[in-house]
C-alpha cells in the first residue's frame, strides 16, 4: 500500500562499488535548501530517470528523486552515465523512496529486505545519500505498544542495511488528525514520538523527514524545530492547507502548494531549518487534485513557482 492509497483508505474508514565524485553537493548561491522534484508528489509520471532529470532541469528544479529500483537494475556503466547526467544538468540527488514495505505482514517485509542490499548498493554507486519513508499513524489490529515493537525491529533491520551503504534514513510522521483515527489503534503522529522511535533504532543514520503539513497538524512548533540539529533532518516536504477548514478536519490528500494560502507558516518553518544548518532537498507535496490533473510541464511549472515563493521567505 502506497501512501496515497493509505490516506484514501483511512479517510474512508549485488553490491556495487561507489563511483567517486559523481554527485557534488552543490548549493544554490545564497541558499542551502534545494528545490527537489519528486514526481509522484505532484502528479507527474515519467518513464525513466533520464526523462525525470530532463524534466527537472527544464523547469528549474535543483534536485531530483533517484528512481531506486531502476538505478539498481542498471549495469554499472549505464548507472554511472545517468549519475553524470544529473551532474551535467546542475542537479543533485534528492531522497530516494524506501522500497521495503514494513507496514504489512512478515512475508512482504522479508521480500523487500531480500532485495534491499542490491538496491542500497545501486543508490550508493551513483552517489545517493538519502532514503525516506513515512509512518502510518494508525493500525487496524496492533496496539500502540505492539506496533511500536514491530517498527523498532523492522526499521532497525532496514537502517542497518542502508547504513552499510552510506545512506541516511528519514522517517516522516503523519500528524493529520483524521488519519490518526482512520483505524482502531492510533500510532506515532508527532515529532516527539518519531524522535523516540529513531532513538530506539540506535543505528546512527536515522533522522526525520519533516513536512510542513504534519508539523502543523501535529501541533509541533518552531521551538521543536530549533531543538533539532542538522543531523536530525534527512529531507523536507513543503505544502500549505486549505483556508476555512479547522485543523482537526483537514484531509491529508487535499492540500495546497507551499505559500499558497498562508494557513501554514512556511516562513517560520524554513527559517528554523536554515538556523540549524539544514542543507538538503525540499520537495512540494500538496497531493492536490487540480495540480494532479495538469500535464507534466504545467504541474512542474506551478510547483517550482510555489517553491520559489516559499524560498524567498528565507531571511538572509
């Protein structure tokens, strides 16, 4: 089950060697946070990594999502050429999505874990350093404690494999109140709880995927952000919320592009992250039906424009 399917359901109820120097951590002049293209977050569909790279460059994105399974399946020389294409286009890698489904039964988890070493090696070989995933905020059968134990066991395994390949691992908590009660047993849905989970993994390479939407819906604060360190944040998602809807009634799959309505204080969010030294990717993730209905170029153009408005709010 992917994240969008989960949201809708809840609402209704072989080692490679590293290619040295392939991706340089190039920062945009005057700004350390990089605007990233993750196609699924804005309703964009592409057939290949090269097509995604070209789309990102054409519209002024600064980072691009690595298509993990595609890259891992490539012969080494082909993968190196794709990574060189990222560099040639002035892009850097954003975070890859985790390919292991740790939310289902043990068979699904074991199947994903069996494939993870090759995928992690493929990402490492092309210079990717970040992988991210999200935590389901409720469960139909497992109590909080049982679900927590399962998450610690499974995510520790995932984190160790990723750590063996130089990959940082980001976990995104889901703070949407309607999602929290979408199934019988609520689960991790705040920054504090996510940090407790990360501490119990104990692998040293795990941090947060921070999303303005979930930061806001969870009731987290600027002070919570400023209490973090640069090492605590792996990736960032930006969006805004519809006006005239109570926070408790906001629907996870009905968001707005960042800085569109001003309901969520993206300026405070971004400036707090910059203050702690965050220098990674930030992607738009509005899950917006109107945006999803656009063609690829129109969706990318609208998303970049919104992200640039948000970035302009960074002081200094």
